């Protein structure tokens, strides 16, 4: 038996060696502090859980769900978008339920990418953008996200012959892993370019509610964006619901219908009881999310202050629950992360795991309680570099 050529293109999992080392440390009796995983440690708000419990008892929810999502859920999504961003959506044609935004992002290229089509992928980035491209035999063209440009791609540097062959541009702001945010002015440049070269803009907005100062915008706030853009939203980070697997896509009705056609043939929709809980969460966002944001802000403020004292260099994030930190001189990102784990029992993510241009950085997730962060900093302060 032999793997398909598509699957052979998928690179080996970079973190296998670190995972192995982590398990070895645990077996040695080391108290490992894992600051690598982007999975909130906070529980889903109890109010959401209670709604889900009651929804589970409804026999009507035990049957196959609507593939596109129940209309009550899509209306809740549309109402949230209207209230938060001032964007009016038709819940029947411009909103689609997803089994988590990752699922929608991975499936979206199937609807539009033909072999040899170019897909513009940021680097460093969430790997699913370029992996989804490879699985459709598309060609990823990587856009460097650099410190000097505030981790925004240089749109003017993309050759015209590449733009002419481009099918999709992927964006993600607030950004994982770099923590940067994008302005409406940047999104205007994106839409202008997409209109000129007739390509699709796909924006991953998973962290749009994890902010500490000004609320980040949606790309669909830009005039004419709805003509060629789709945006992916997740309840995972916003409400600490990573294991629930529920999200939604919004935007151009043709793009939404194309993704829906793919999903109609590969899955059977989101469990309706979860949609009921998700609708409740979106309808009560203003009361449920401030405490979550405040917790991550306190952790951010504490960690950034202490890491500065230790000489680490980074840009203070205005959103997400990560820190994107430069590795000390004379260390690759993998070398530093291995040293940190070996000598202190702390797990962080090497930047190169997010792409070539992630080299020279490591990512810290603010997804452990403050006491563990204090313990981690004490250990880091003993590290000899």
C-alpha cells in the first residue's frame, strides 16, 4: 500500500521530537509546564453549559442536523455580526455553520482550487492554510510576515504574474502566531488588489474577540468586500469552547454556497444541541466574554513585564492569547525550545513550526493559570544562555 501523492506533500509533524522529549521529562518526574498549546484552560462559561444540557434532552435534536446550520443559529450569527461590526447579512445565504472554523478553512480550497492554481499563504501562519492548498494540488505562494512590517504581508511585493494566477489569499487577523492586528486601511488595500486581479479573500477571524484594547475589525466592513470575501469565525477561543467544535463562515453568497456544497458531501452538519448553545453564547457575548478577556490580559501584562526584565524581545500583543518572542542570539527556534524543555521543563512552540519565516521566534500561549506562569518565569530566569 502506498500513500497518495497529495498526502506525501504534507510535511512531517515538526513537533514529534519535542512531544517525545516532553513525555520523557514527565516520566522522569519533572513537572512540565506546557505553554505551547493554544487551548484555553478556562472552562466554558457555565451559562452556555446549562443551555447545552437542556438542549441535549430535546429528542428533535437527536436527528440529523441541517447541513447549512439551523436557521436560529445562523440568525444568531448574523445578529452578532450586525451588532459587533455593523454588517448586515442574510442568514439564509450569507451564513454557514461549521464544525469549528478549522474544518471550514480546510475544506474551502476544494471548492475553488484546481491543480497548479496559486494560493497566497502568510508565513508564519496556522498550517491549515497551506495544507488545505496542498491537498487540492494547488501551489502555495508564501507571503513573509516580518517584524519590520508589523507582521503584515507586503502586498506590493507580490509579482503580477503570481497575482494573475492567484485563486485565494489567506489572511488571519488578529494573527496566530505573531499576535499582530490589521487595520481597516490594510483591509482596503487587500480588497482593492483582489478586485484588480479577481481572486478570493479568505479571512480567518478566530481571535477577533480576544482583544485587550480596540476591538479588531472584520474584513467585511470594507466597501465591496462582500463581492469577493469570506470570513471564518470560531466560538472556540471567544467562549473557551475548543472541544465543542462549532463556528461559522460569513460573506459572499456564492462563496458560502460553494463551501456548503463541499460540506454537503463530506459531513452531516453541527449537532443541533451545540447550535442552540452556540446561539445562546453569541446572543450573550457582551456578558460572557469580558471576564475571559480580562484573565488573558492579566496574564499578558504579567508575562510581558517579567520577560522584558529577562531581556527577551517581543511586541506587546493587543489581541490573541499568545506572545511571539525572539529567540536568544545563536539559537534556532528548535534549539532554544529543546534547551528550555531539557533544562527547565517548560514547553513553548518553535516558530519554524509555523513556516520558514517563523524561524528566530518562539510562541508562548497564555493558557495556564498565573501561578504556573510565575513558576515558569522563575525557571526561565535560571536558564544559562
